[in-house]
């Protein structure tokens, strides 16, 4: 096992093509340690990326930095910190020549992600901007099946337990890539340099634009970073892994996002 907590005897294909960053707050070192331990079997060389603490930024500063649009409404500085952390990694990807893998520190990663993702990517014949490895299971997932036909659905397990996630991490089911329409929870994804530039242009400054979900006949204003992602997925080459290669614990009681009340 190497110094970052990963096994060193089997280097996955992802390390040759991607730099892998895990977003984690400095004030929650226990989350980073838990992430390393529960995902050590992947063999990936994870790099900890210090998350931006939204509490240290504030709403006025976020407007000045063009993170959020003046006059828009956001219920948590934590959401701003999340957006700034992902934005910083997009800027890194956009300025470089290598795609990045971005993970959040509550993610459970399938042990075979290197081989499974490489196989799925090899079958993709179109350029890609962003590929979601996973998503929250307490909200909808919508992707294109074929032609003009999309599939929109909900999950039978809304909050997987640690035991369920541990079993998921040992899965070896074949993974396919589909054009993404909607998904929530950016727990893990790959982003290309050109994709990062397009996401930066499409998401910032964040506002409360209306999101429309035709399959479920729902609409509501954007209120978070992943809401903004849903607003731009349709204008970039966005794909999603089915089944997922990453799932989050998504434990609301341990969330680092603080909602104003």
C-alpha cells in the first residue's frame, strides 16, 4: 500500500490518462481518512484537494468573485464552497492537457473502476466533455436510451447504507455510457480540458435559472451547484455511467453544507 493509502501492486489504467482529485475540507480530516481506507482497493493514486470552505467566503464575496449572480438566492454558504471547489479543479483541467477525475470525500468507488471505465470509454465514438461516474439515489436520473427516447427514473434505495455501498464497491457488472440529461449529486466524474472550459462558461456566475424536467413534468429554480450542472448538461457532451462506478454515502446528518434558517 502506498503513502496515500492505495495498493501499489496494480496500477489502474486511469492513472495513465487522468489525475484524480478528492475534494475534502481541511476541518474534516476524518472524512479524507475514511475515503482512503474504503477505496484503497481501487489502486488509484488519489490526491487530496483542499475544499473551499464557504463559511470563509460569504455571499457578498461570492458575488464579487462571480461565483453567484447578484440578486440570486442561495440558502447556504456551504453550497458556494462546493461550487468554488469544483470550479478550481475545472480551471486546472482547462489550463492543462489532461482530463481530471474529481471525487467527493463521501464517495464509494468500485474497485474495478480503472478497467471498467477504460472499457466503457473505448466504446465511446464521440468526443466527450464530462462523464458522471455516479449520482445520488434520492433523486431522479435521466439519460438518452436511443434516438429521441429518454429514460427517467427513481431508485428503490434512496439512502444506501455503508453495508450496501461496500457490496456495491465489489461489483463487476459491465458499464455503458449514455448521453446524460439529468442527475444530481456530483460525487464522481471525469472532465476533459475542453469540457472544463465549457462548464466554467455555462455555470458561472450561478443564478436561479429555471430547470425543466419534461419526463416528470416538474420545474423549479436552480438552488445549488448540481442544479446549475443540470442546467448545462444539455449544451455540452455529457455522459453517464450505467450502472454507476461511484456512489455517495449521502448522509444528510454528516453533511458539511449548512443551510441558512
